[in-house]
């Protein structure tokens, strides 16, 4: 069972349906026990970083998500959920993140239109189980801030939007995708499938 | 860099896809959920559903169409038509829509744009503008109510105002070009694209692959939308994209 963590940030229907289409059971939940028992967990999210951390705290989910990551089971942050994995964010003031990956979230440099919205091409940087057997292609982004991983090895794939933008990050069992794999056509579904295969 | 997007539009009435020629004659072209899944497989970058139901029942049906579609497709989609409140937006976004298109209601009550943007984010709010050239104005005029009512508002001013209020995109339909298949309205699209810094989706008049090339280059559009040429298989999305790639335009 895959836990789609519900903390009141954005629509989880599409993520949950995409997981089901790939043949996995998806449960949208904010229950700590259900999350802890899941074979894999997905932290989605649309909105502002500070609000998201406040919501996670109010739901008592900060420690459960961190515990989940240290359990070694696969955890995937999507869009804002990916940014939350990092140490801190500069979105409307400085906010602490989950600190599962060292690094900071900063505003896009503004050379292109903000938000960065639409289909952009991935460049893979290093081998990873989530990229295995896949070819670089286009995925769908909607975001105004970007993560700057401290460790180059945590950057698995990036895209070019007048600057390098982290697109897929990962370390051990913790992964993040800045784009929406559930809205990114065949390549998005393949990336999600690779992640889900890690939960077996 | 971002690719140019090809977007099929499905006009939906009471749960069935229809397409008006010059907004008047309607023909039935199938089940919206099936058609959406087909366009996803064929390489559409996004979809737009325009709900032209006139009844409360028709609108309730649309929410169900949205819910089913969200479970079937892997690309973003916009829903427009008859949306006049933040609650309407919320209902459709909850059902799985990615963006909301507002037209007449935004002209009547521009604050709806800012309310929606504040609540759901600018990326969710698409302001649809139906425009027709008005020689007396020396400019394009905004029409509301599905192209039936002239508003007296200039299209370029309205586009700028929509951006200022927080719109994330403009869906621009040329009423002069719509249904002609003679190509997009390049002067209108270019004028609007140069007036705003948010993406512009050009709509109305697509008849062949080269029309998309022209609207992306000369018209400076970010996306091109079409309905009947895709529904009646006069041209496929793949053919349009191959033509664009051959001419050096980046597409997915």
C-alpha cells in the first residue's frame, strides 16, 4: 500500500489515481499509523512552503514523515513536497524544512516567466534506480521556487529554464520530483513506476 | 526551455462533446472521457474542456466528467464555461481539474480573478477572452456570453488588467478566425502576447499544421488550441508536432 500524505495542500486525486493505474493500492491519509505501515509514501503539495510546513506541524506529521524516511522505505516528494525535503526555504521569509536532504529552496532567477509552467526537458546527471532504463524527455512543471541541493550527488536530473533547475533529487530511499509525474504523460508515469517498484 | 503546447479543446454539453462552427451549429463528436484519453495518447500537451451546458444538471454532470477524466489522463487540463464563483472553481479543482477558465464572470466581476488567484494560485486561473475586431474602436473588442454580447471593452486593455489581477494565462479566441480554418488570427495574437508577460493560448482558425507554426513564430503564442480539426481527424497532433519540429520549434 502506498500512502499519499494528506495535509491539506492541494489536490491529491490525480496522484492517487496515477498510483492506482500503475497497479498499486493508494490510500490518501493523514493517519500516522497508516503512513508508518505503508510500503511507500508520497508527499505531494501545491502552495506556499511556509503554509505547508505549518499544516504538516498542525497535523502532527513532521516527525512521522521524518521517521518514515529513516525507516528506509521509499519516500517521494512531488512539487512543493520535494522542496519540503530540503533544509530551508526563502519563500516569503525563511522557513525550516524537513531537512532530509541538505540544501535550500530559492526563487527562480526571473530570466524566464514565473511560474515556470509547462513542458520542459530533463537532463539526467547520474545513475539512479528511478531513472533506470528511461530516456531523457519532457515533463510538466508548475513552480516559482527551486531547490539547490548542497551535495551534487543528490541531483539526479535537472532542466534548463534560463538556469539549471533541480528536477529530480534523491539520496538513499528519499526522492523528490519538482515536476508533476502524474501530469507528465508516458515519461511521468514511467518515473512514478520506477519509484513504486522500489516499494516492492 | 519550455516547449510550445498543442491543446485540443472539447466543448461539452450535458456530458457529451460537441463543437460549434462559429459558435452556432453543433455536432456530436463523442464521449469526453474517452476523447480526452485518446488525445493524451496522441501527444496532446494539455486539454481544455469548455462546458456549454445551460442547465444546473448539465453543470453537475461536468463535475463528474472532470472526476472521471482526472483518473484517466496523464496531462494537465483546464475546465471553463459558466464558472462564476470561487466555490465553482473549488468544486472543479477538487474533482481533479488543474486550471479553471473564466470568461463572462471575470468581465462582470474582475475581482473573481484575484480571489481565485489568491485562493488557488495564479497557475490555476486562465482568463478566456473572446475578441472580435471592431473598426469603430480601431481595436479588438471583448465579447461575453459565448461570443453573443459585445462588452465595449478593448481586448488588449482587458488582457493587461487580467494579468495585473493575477491571471496565470490568457486563452485568446479570435471570433473573426474561429470556424474559418484559414489560420489563427496573427495580428490579434501577437498584439495580446506583446501586451502581457503571462502565456497566451491562441484559439480559433486552425486548419493545418503550418497555422500552428505561424501563430508560435509570428503570433508569439505559447500554445495553440483547436477543436474540430482534431475531432474530425483532419489532422493529427503528431502531424502538427512533426511539422513544428522540422521547422525548428521545440515541442514535446
